[in-house]
């Protein structure tokens, strides 16, 4: 495998990254990251206080140059979660900006301040073993304590290169985003992706429609976001012609980390003429599938497998689904060079996550006739068995969001003595003072989908609980 960052082997003054007031060329990035890499080369692992700054990018690049696994820390972690991550990963030091205020849980670790300058003449060290660990990214912990996902250099390179092929992603692209830097989406795709291509990343520091419009109008070609961000952009478009022009001028708009509602797809396309591309991945697999740019719009789907990645759907009894009828639901299983190496300190959990060489994602989906994958939710929380039918929560959520009286929607299944499980809709109304009637919403879903998929109960909320990437945390929904 070639070096993770070929552009650092012969660095130039070409822009590499910019975040707020800080901007670095490839030459400056090599100097800063190379100087830091020399300081941490003997460490077993290093934690990175992953605030949205240029120093976080420098810290991670330095660790990768040194061949030292980096553990990105979520700055918004609670005390218990942070203590678990530190005890589990046992880093030798924490890398942080000089002005960063660190929590008490990190007081016992040696602190290494990350600078943005360094001496001339730094050379890229020899490339480590491709199977060596590059990053240890912790899961969100929705089903127990967060697990450390071991991502090898091979997996990172393979996934980024597959995306480059699928999206025609080159060093000429300028990526704009405001994603968190402690997770795969913002860090691996959003920072390491452009740097591997030799292009530029501009991080907004904090997402805003104004920032997106400014950076895309100033040469940005690609935008990464999560559904919450695109929803806000769609809301802003009618009163912001500059934003509409900026989005229309971008080469590629990409959404990930959760499903983008069809209604927001349609609003953005109508205002800009541009289609938002969705892709599908997770911490353990990096990227698996993507809608291809330039093809027909496919709202509600995550496209077809990326180069080198194999995807199959499996029934509960282990039988592999052979057909592509767009209706039969199965668990998504993935095979390819993009897969993680295992969970840190959890060999039994690692073994349980695989069916032979196939990783069991826990996501459920259907496959359309043309091979396109349409996710319908998580096996544990979004597969509802009602009246003998297997129903995916995701398609009901999209149907609800198509109703003008619905701002946000989540769907769950709850025990029912007659049906086994009944479909329950959690709705944030567009107008809290005048929420749509439950019967009206049930009829709306029945007309768009099928009668057996209609909500049997509708509960109204002021907001849905979400994590930092905008995913709805269904386990935190109040139970009736």
C-alpha cells in the first residue's frame, strides 16, 4: 500500500486545510505534523482531544505519520463515558491545543500541546504495516459501554480510495464541512479523505448556512453534512438566494450518518437543481455503498456497493436473500478491505459480530431491482414484526415526513397482544399549536405505503433526542 498521504512526500504551498483563522499548506502541515510525530514516536497510543480545530487535524496526521494509533476523544463525552474510553484504550498521552481546557478525567495523562508550526526539512517516515492500527474510534454506546473499533491503515486507505473512484474525488476538490472530528464521518472522510487526495479541506468550526454559502461560493466544490444540517439548509433556501446559488455551484453534495428524509431531498433539488448523494457506512466498516453522482436521483436509498465491497442481505434464519424485490427485509452483511480489525479488548464481541468473513451490521434493508440498497432501520430498534409482516421503521418515517404537518418523526414497535408489535409514531409537529390528528397521519401512511404499515398510535413531542451526528436515539424516547 502506498503512503496514506502521498501529497506530503513532496509537499508544496498548495492549501491543505483551513479551520477558522488557521490555515496550513501541505508544506506547513508536514512541518507541524512531522515535528509532533517526532515527539510521540515511542508512544503505544495517543488520545486526541478532538475539538473542531486545525490542531486536531495536525494531531491525527502526526500520529498517522508516526505509526501511533490515535484515539479521538469526543469533547462532549460525559464523565463516565470518558473514563471508560480512557481505561479501555490506555493512551500514553493526550494531544490537545494549548488553549484547550481538558476535563479532570485527563489530568493523569501527560499532555502534549499541538503546534501549527515546525522546522523545515521534515521527511515523511517509512509507511508502517498496512494492517497496523491507525485509529481507535469508539462507538456511540447505545447498546452498552462504547466499544473501541480498531481501524487499520489498510481499511482507511481502501475506503477512501473506493469513495474517490465512486465520486471522481480528486486533488482539485475543496471539501467544506462542519462535522465533529471524533468520528468516522468528520475525521476519516472529512479530513483524511481530502488530504489523501492532495486536495483541501475547509472546516467551518461550527455548522451554519452562512458558512456553507461563503465557502462554497469561494471555491468549495464538495459539501459533507448530516440530515440535520441539510434540513436547516432546506429551511434557509427560500429566503437566501446566495445559499441557493452556492449549493447549485457545488460539484457534489453528500449526506450521511443517518437517512436524509425524502422531503428534504425534494426541497433542495427544487431550489438548487442539485441532487444530494447519500452513502452508507459505520465505524466498523467505514464506507459500504453510495449513490453515484450524475445518475438519476434516488432519494431514500444509499446506492450500490463501493468498489471492492460486497454486500448481502440475510434473513433471520441465516438464509441469504437472492432476490431484489424491493420489499423483502434482511440484515445487511458486508465483506471487503474496508472492514475493521476487531473491537479493542473484546475478542468475544468481535467473533460474535462476524458470520464467517461477513460483518453483521445490525442494519436492515431491502434491495431494489437494480441492486440499489434501501435501508429501513436497525435490526434491534427499527425492525417491527406486526401482524405477520416485517416492517422497517425508516420507510414509515419518510412517509410521515412527507406530511406538511410533520417536522420530525421517529417510528418504533411496541408489544401488542393482537399484532405482536404495533407501529408507534413519535412526531414533532410543524405547528405545535395545531398538530395533525393521529387518524390523519395513519391514513396518510396507509395511502403512501400499505395499510399494515400505518401507525396504530401517535405521540407528539417537542423534539426528538439525537446524538452529535443527528441520529435519533430511540432508546431515549419516553415510554408510555
